[in-house]
C-alpha cells in the first residue's frame, strides 16, 4: 500500500506495480495536490547548490538525477519507467545576474563547480524574457523544466496499466500484531507493507500508526510563492531560471513559465523572495516581488500584469543534524516498531524521485510478505474498477481560491 499521490508515492507505486507487486495507492485529495503540482518542475542537476561557491553535498547527491530523468523521458532502454508522455516546458534554464561584480563572480564559480553543462550565452540565445537584457552575464544550464500535471498523468497510466489501483479517500490504517489493514471508503483491505508518502500528512499518519515514533520525524519549511499572469494585449515573455544574488547560495528569484487554463502566460516565482516573504501579507509580498522583478528584469514592463501569491509548506524529513537543517537527499525512515512493514518517505525534491524509487523497491523487496488467502491479492482484484481514478490537482494559477490583483 502506498499512501500519498505526489511524486514520491506515484513513482514508487509505478515501479512496484511494474515489478508485479499488488499495489494500492490512496490519496485523500486530488493527485499531486500537495507539493508536487505546486512545484516549479525544475529537474535540478545541482547548479543552484553551488551558488555559495563550493560543490556542496546536495550538489553531488543530485548530479546523477537529470540523466535518469532524461532516460525516462526519452524511453531509453536503461530507464526504470517510460515517461515519454511528460511535457517538457523548457530544455534548459538560465542564470542571470543583476550586473554587479559580485553577481558575475558568483555565476563564474557556479559555472565551474559542477558536472551539469553550463555555458555563457548572449541574450538573444537565452529564453525570451532575457532577450532584451543588456550589461549582464547569462549562463545556460542544461537542466530541463517539466510540467508536473503531465508527470502525474504519465505515472498514473503506468500504475493502472500494470494492474495497480489508485483511489481517493481518507485511509484509516490499523496495525495490530500480524494484521495490517486499511479501511478506505466502503472497503477493508489487508496489506503487507505500507509506504507513507503523504508529504505534509506523514506526521499525522505516523502519529496514527506508531504513536511511539521518536518525534519529530519531519519538518515544514514555509514558502510564500508569487504568481504573475499576462492580461490581454500584454503577454509575458517565457522565463526559466534564476536571478543570482551576490555570493549567496539562494537565487533572488527563480522563475518558471506555464500557460493557464485560459491560455494566458503565467510566471511562477520562487527563490529567496518566497523564503523571506513568509511573514508578509499577500499584498506586501506582491509589492516586494514587484520591486525584485524591477531590479532583476529592468528591461521588462509588467505594469499590465496581474499578481497573486500562494502559501505552501515544503515537507521534509528531519536529518540526523536535527530539525531545521535542510536535508541534502531524500529522507526515508522505517517506522518505529513496524520497521519491516512501514516506511516513511520524504523525497526532499521532485528531481530525487528516481533515488526514492530505488530505495523503496529495495525496502519492499526485502520486507514484503507475499499475500496469502483472499486477504491480499484477491482483495485488490475485487477493488479494481470499483472506484473512479482520482482527478489531478489544478495548477496554483488555475485554482478558484487564487486571488489576483
Ligand atoms: C513551491 C515549491 C516549489 C518546488 N520546486 C521544485 C523544483 O523546481 N524542483 C524539484 O525538484 N523540487 C521542487 N520542490 C520540491 C518538490 O515539489 C517536493 O519535494 C515533492 O513534490 C514532494 O513530493 P511528495 O510526494 O513527498 O509530497 P506531496 O507532493 O506533497 O504529496 C503528498 C500527497 O499525500 C496526500 N496526503 C496527505 N495526507 C494524507 C493522508 N492522511 N491520507 C492520504 N493522502 C494524504 C496529499 O493529498 C498529497 O497529494 C518544490 C516544492 C515547493 C513547495
């Protein structure tokens, strides 16, 4: 059983179903509706983590990931999953500076510190939003940006085609001696192993099934993201990348571009502004973002654009270093007193999904007890086709609750 239909749960369930396991994936809401659909979709190869001047542990851990995604998205024979249906928004992202000497130095350090191909380009060779830039350095980084909803749809297809079941509902997990069951909607299903991949919901599940788990197992890092959309007659140019701050490991702005349900261009803005803007009201955050955009992209006129914000928490596993430290890699914790039957997973980043998948498969292979009688496989057969496939969550800029100004 997999609880949580974000990237960690879907990727793990797809791999397990393809390996012949009877997989039931449950999400309490629409699929991807936690962090996954709200992510910026950047398949980082580590460039962001070198901005402080050194190749950090995070940069090294992440360096293999883009190659594995590339294999999956091009259906290479080495790929674990065929993700050729995932939509690529941009094959690359760009680092640009604000023109100060320090920013230029930072870009140069970043360019030499990691394995990802980085090369200096002229504004006209960069994405559209940088075409009119003058007097700044721009570097192209071969780190693609993907559309998260198409990723979720592709993973669902793989799970269902391999015989897995995906369901929406509030699971009530019971673990008593050797009997492990989940009550879901109108059914009770027994299971051998459970992967807790519920992001922000993992702590509540841990409290439910293993109250003695040493706490806290997870931490939340709040963000206050900004969205910008074009209005009629004033289209936003496509932008993918980071505006680099002076000798800092955090970009001032990280911007990705999508189209909304009405075919308007929408920017999704994160980076340092999203971290430092947590205590600001939406109006103050928009004002701060307008000022940052004016400094980082002075050649653009956004007076006609509409703005909104999104508050969202990153959910991460606690690292051995203690609460508050940012993990460099996925955090995976066998659940206290249920070590061989429950694993809690926080991928830390979307891009780490292949690594999460490896570790989940390894753990399940070691611990999953084949189903006996009618409790396991038979139960799942009976569920197939019983519930509709849950919907995929809307993108933040398409949500009814988003308030534009
Ligand atoms: C604003 C933002 C931007 C990001 N940008 C990037 C990026 O560009 N690149 C990158 O690599 N990473 C990025 N990340 C990180 C990445 O999005 C996350 O690490 C990843 O999506 C986490 O996936 P997950 O499957 O663990 O959790 P989630 O995507 O949060 O999924 C958890 C699911 O569990 C469900 N759930 C919760 N509780 C329960 C319950 N009790 N029962 C059943 N279901 C439950 C939820 O409904 C949800 O669907 C970003 C994160 C944020 C917040």
